[in-house]
C-alpha cells in the first residue's frame, strides 16, 4: 500500500511540475498568436511573411541584433518610427518606417515578442510594462 501511495505521490508531483512548467509557455503562445495577428496586419507588407524584408528598402527581422538585442531600442523604433538608414549584415536599408504609436502597449509587446521569437530568432519576451515605460519617456 505504501508503494502505491509513493507512486501516486510521485505522479502528482510530476503532473504538478509539468503544469507549472507549461504555464509560461501557454502564456507566451497566446502572446505569440496575438503578435502574429498584429504582424500580419501592420508589419508583413514591408518586412514580408518570412521576416527577410526587401533588399535595400526594408530591413530583415531575421537574424539581426536590432530585433534580438536591446528591447528598449526596438520598442522605440515601433513607437517613434525610424528615418535613418540602417546597415544590417553589410547591406544598407533606406526606407523610413512610420511610427506605430497608435498600437496599444499590449499589441506592441505581443508583436515584438512575436518577431523576437520567429524567423529563427530566439530572445526574451517584451512585456506591457516595458512598453509603457518607454512610451512614458516620449
């Protein structure tokens, strides 16, 4: 009987550990799904479905430190736009990006989390609090 209880206890412990471990992933999945919706609506036309952009016009979002590096810089680009030429992987991009400050803090956090974890990228999520903080600095 004590063996059955120990096995049952171990099973519940493992089940609890799995549930706890999956909780952040599920939250991230929702953020990723919402982020893709925002990306498809506002970003895809310039940065393309595969995140590779358009040569010499719109920079790639895949494999660049502009996406996987500083979150505050990336948030600022979305909030304020960008008119300066960028050099990425030896290629210059000159097409200005309009500000998207009309997006909510949640939409910006979602879309930036999406691009930071899509197209072969792997980076930390962007939180609503981080977006709010940058928006307040305007």
